C-alpha cells in the first residue's frame, strides 16, 4: 500500500503506512523476511524524502538501510542513491 500511494503521488499517506509498517516489524521480529521488509520500507521512505527535497531525512533513511544491509549488492544500490542526493544538493 505504501508503494502504491507513493506511485500515485500520495506521499503523506505512503509515509504514514511505511512508518506504521516499520513499527510493526520492530515489534514482531520473528516475521519471515523481517530485515528484507525493513530495508524495503526504509528505502521507500528515503525515496519519498528525496522527492520532497528533504536531503537530511533521505540520507538518514538510506543510512538505516546500510546499517541492516547484509550483502554488497544492497549496499551498492544505497550508495548510488546517496551519491545522487549529493549530486542533486551540492
């Protein structure tokens, strides 16, 4: 739902859903693919803030993805997004 609202441009609704999902994932740590789901929601929030030109918040969320990333591919994708932020704002 968060992703669908993001694609529709409903950033506020998307943010609320993603934050709520992350809180549930923090509570229910035994959920299958918990880390993968968290990375997905943090990444979505990073994109939302990037599109809303909120550099600091976007970087904060992408760094959370890096903290829980467990493979080089995920980290490389996030570093690319971070580099795009710096390219846009510097």
